[in-house]
């Protein structure tokens, strides 16, 4: 074959290869500020902090102490169970409060505060605390003391309220029947109260506002 034809074939092959589409450049900008690709163990965002139940308890006691204006040493958790609340208000909305419909993990807690049992709802880390109802703690305590002073020959310094527990009495007599007294069979919200008077424990039954207090027989 002559040099002429070799030169023609070489030129045709060169022109053909030059017309082929070039692969895209691999030098695309890196999404990472440093320009380094992550290793398999790297994560683009830090993992969510895991809150232990112990830490949640600490948060609940701190929050409840602030809301009740009581020192933490006067608070004691009696019972704590995990719950899935149906909304962002922990199923305890405030008046005119809009609550997002979402599942919120948290706890239902029975808290003993100055001898009185209070039910509260919290979120998973204990930073959102809501009382199941308004608790007139100071009022009922004062009415119990007034009852003791009126019915027992003691000084106020000899009265020690040990426990005030939320209950629902089965009738209007607060679960204590009196001779010749008619008791309506209706659920009556109130309290069961244990008081120490001169070293002796006394059990009292009261209605919700403390307007009626009866001593239980032991």
C-alpha cells in the first residue's frame, strides 16, 4: 500500500475519533465544605441525643419544682409509666390552645408534692410538664388544719400533714356513712388525707373544695 493511502486512512481515523462525544467531567463540586468525601461511618448530621429515664426524671422534678414553687426535696415520684400522647399538648390542652395532632412519646407520672398526689403528663425528656388538673394544694391543707384545730385540742405546731391523695368517693358521704344520713350514690371527687396529730395518725376524707371533711374510723 502506498504512503498516500496510509496517510488518508490515518487522517480519517483521527477525524472519526475527534467527533466522538466526550465523557462528562468527574470534577463536580463536593457537597462537603472541606471537599473530602465522608467515610462509611460518617453521618451528615449528628444523631439525636438519647435521653435516659433517669435524666427525664431530673428534668421533671426541676420543672415541677419551678411550677409549684416548691423545693425539689419536697417532691417524690410515686409512679411513672410510658405513654404515647395523641397530640402536642400531651392530651391536656389549655383553653383556646391549638394542639398539633401527632404522636408524642412521654410519661404519665404520679408526683407526691408536700404529701399530695398530683398526676402530670410529660414528653419523652421531661421538659414539657402539664398538670392533669388544677391543684388547690394550699387551700385543702389549710382547711385540714382548721378542721383539726376545731375538733382536737392541739396547737397548729402539733399538726403534720403526711399525705393528700386524689380519690373519687363512691357516694356523697365521702365513703363514710353516718347514722340516719342519706347518701346519694354519685361519684364525688375529693381527697384521702393522712394527718399526724401528737404522734397519732388520723385519716380524713374530704370533697374537692374542702368544704366537707370527715374522719374515717380505723
